């Protein structure tokens, strides 16, 4: 770096630049939160859906699956699983219920979580709600 | 050679804990890699999600130990005074170690849903989100430890000499504490939840942690090269300036496909495309300063780690980040092995390596010598190359897996189901596992280097 570029100038870029972009980010955050209802399908959040989200979290589902592309990459994407399973919450519930306790020899298998009917219904409704979020047409196809 | 300030030696505890937990992290990494190809390995005793929590949470905890140890070593020397309270540093160390160990042990011993139940996750639900899986009470413990640590470091800096290095480090550490508080906000609205989850994750690793990284690296470079502080501080300012200018709004590259407004596709793409710049400058800076060195410090290993950090963070965070950061590309790569490839090299290159850099520089001095015997340094440099080359290949194989996955699952005219595609990626996962074993061997060599004896260096 040339001598004409002094430490004082570098310091001012640091303070000025970070402050400016930090404030801009706060502004964008406020704007995003205001605009979210247009895309976030929050109208569909019922008590059952909120309960289902809690079941999703309490069983660490994101430790294997992705949800809207975020999570672990060990098991299928679930943001669109409701659509992939033919828009059937029953199919989702049946799949979760039928997981073998001791797994499948040599292959990946979802654990048996022994969820109650109420918990299964909540989880399925939560995944149905997630599939209604406007994600700019992501994922590219039904396979997730 | 003696320590300038006696209280710096408290860093040793933190460094030892960091290295111990690092070993645990890598062992679980090897288990995870095997589960990718032998699906029922350790099932149902240790399901994939549990092993993954252990792997990622150990990483976070040991890096925090590393940052704290680094601060306890660096801050007295920069501030030109003893640490405010060595006793507090020791008490917090034991609290953090016991809490960290308890959290990880609970993942392995108790089914996660049961853990949520007995730790009162119904009262203040914060569990079950990626990287933030700790029980709420564990998160509160982390906050208490970090606040105590900040108080200790802050009191030392504020009543001592304020340098650019310790002020930027302090800013980074305060940011770390502040943004962690978003981990307590878990709304029912999934989009809102995801949006603010990134305030912890992105604003940590692509924000304030870069301040910590740059200041630690600048400190070690001053020490090993003897280059004028004025020049180093100028570089430091401009690097962290670019990190924040690009990285704050760069958060937007996570807001493409999670239900957020469309303008983030543009903002996230443009600003995150700038994120490699500070990492590139870090590389220029490190090589420039080492070339201008005014002394030949006998600790060659520390210099190697410092240069390695600069290069590998640029490759991992900069190049591998840029590869999939533009919205139209990320549309196909989002949530695939491409992300995993980037995550591995970025964390290793930036944060693992910078902690190993400062340990490499500081540990010999804490142990009463300017540098380790040459024989020990040679072993340490072998570990550098084994771990680094291991990580390069882990990243390349995961990238190969990712490209094939994107093609088969998302790009062809006849997209295949996820699990079918996974079977076809097995050869890449096997090679990744071999590279992981090389990394583990490198880590063992690293541990050995601490015990190699030889002629003392004057």
C-alpha cells in the first residue's frame, strides 16, 4: 500500500463503512419483516402447526433433513414433502410411523420416534404449512 | 524466554481444552463420514443427527475455548498490563468445560426429545435448530461465561494500552456475545425463525468472527516478523472494513429461497460476491508482511500456520463461498453437498487454523521457551500438511459429490429421488472418508508434536 493511503483513512473506512452498512441492514430487516406476510404463508399458522414446529424441533429433525434447503444433507428435503407425497398428510404420518426400530441393514433409516397421533398430526400440518411458503420456486423440481 | 505478563499463562488451560475437544470433533467427523456410506453404522445407538450435533457443537465450543485462550494471551501483552482477574478466568474455564462436556454428553446419553423435556424446553423453547441445539439452560450458561469473559477482557483493555489489535478483537468478541442472543428468539413463523437464525450463524462466521480472526493473525504476524505496527494496523483496518462492508448485507445470500422478499436475490448476490475480497487481502497482507520481516523468528511452525490460515481461509471461505453464492447458481446448489464442501474448508481454513496459529506461537512461550525444538517443529509442520491436504481432499470429494448430486437430482430432464442419488455418490463419500482419516492422522501427529524433545532453541 502506498504511503498516501494512511492508517487514518483506513480507520475511517472501517468505522464509516461498517456503521453505514450496519444501519442499512437494520433498515432492510425492518422492511423484510413488514413484507413477510406476503410470502411466509403465516396466515396458515394454526395452533396445530405451531405445535408441530415444536415437535420438529424437539426431535432435531433438522439434524438429518433440510427444510427449505437448510439443515443436514443426510436425508431428503422436507419443505416440499407434502407436495411430493401427493398432498397427503396421512402419507407423511404413515411414513414416520412405519420406521423400523432397529433400522435397515446397511442402509440409512429414519429412527422410530414413537410419536403420538396428536404429535404426528402436528408435524404433518407443520410440513403442509411449510410447503405453502413462497420460496421463489425453489426447489427446482419435486425431488427437492 | 519468559512471559511478559504472568497472567498470560492462563491461556494454557484454554488451549489444552480446545485441543482435547478438537480430537472429539474429528472422531465424530469420521463416524459421520462412515454413516454416509454404511447407513446403519452405530444405528440406533448413535443416529446421524446425534453424531452431527456432537461434531458441530464440539467445533463451536473448542473454537470458543481457542478464542478465549487467545484473548487471555494477547490482551495483557497488547494492553501492557496483567489480566484484570486470573481467578475469574480460571473459574469461567471450569464452568465452561463442565457445561460444554455436559451438553455433549447429554446428546449421546439421552434421546433428544427427552433432553428437551427434562431441561424445560417447553418453558423457553430454543432447541432443535441447526448448530443451536444446546438445551436452553446450556445457552444461558454460555451467555454467562461469555459475559464474564468479556468483563475480564474489557476491564484489562480499558485500563491499559488500547491498540488497534485489541480494540478490533474486543469489537469482535462483543459482537459474538450480542448476536448469540438471537438464539433465544424462536417464533412459530418458520420464515421469521430462519431469518433471525442467520443473525447468529452468518453474522458470527461471516461477520464478527472475521474481526477476531484478523486481529489474532495481525498479532502473531507482528510478533514473528517484527514488521512496523503502523503498517500492520493499516492492513488490519482495511481488511475488517471490507469484511463488514461485504459481509453484513452479504447475509442476504441466505435469504434467497426461504420465503423472504425478492430484493435479497440481488442484494445477497452482489454483496456476498464481494466477501472474498477481505480474505484475498488477508492473504496479500500475510505474505507481504512475512516478506518484509525484520527478524527471523525461530518459531517456523507458527509462521507456517499463519500463512496457511491466510491461504486456506481465502480458498475455503472466499473461493468455495463464491462458487455457489450467486442466486441463479445457488438455486441449484442450495442445501447440497456443495454447501458441505464449502463449510468444511471455510471453518478449517479460517477459524481452526487461526486458533492453531496462536497456539503454535503462544504455547512454547507459555512453556518457557521462545520456540519449540526444531525436531518438534518439524513434526508440527508435518501435521500442518497432513491436516491441510486432508481437508483439501475432503472438500474436493464433497464438491465432486455435490456437482453430481445437483445434476442428477435437479438439472437433468429426469430428476432422481434424493436417496437414489445418494447411492450413486457413494464412491465420492468413500474417498472423502479416506481423506478424513488422513486428517485424523494429521491431528494425531499434531498431538505428538507437543511431546517431541530436542535441542533447545536460543
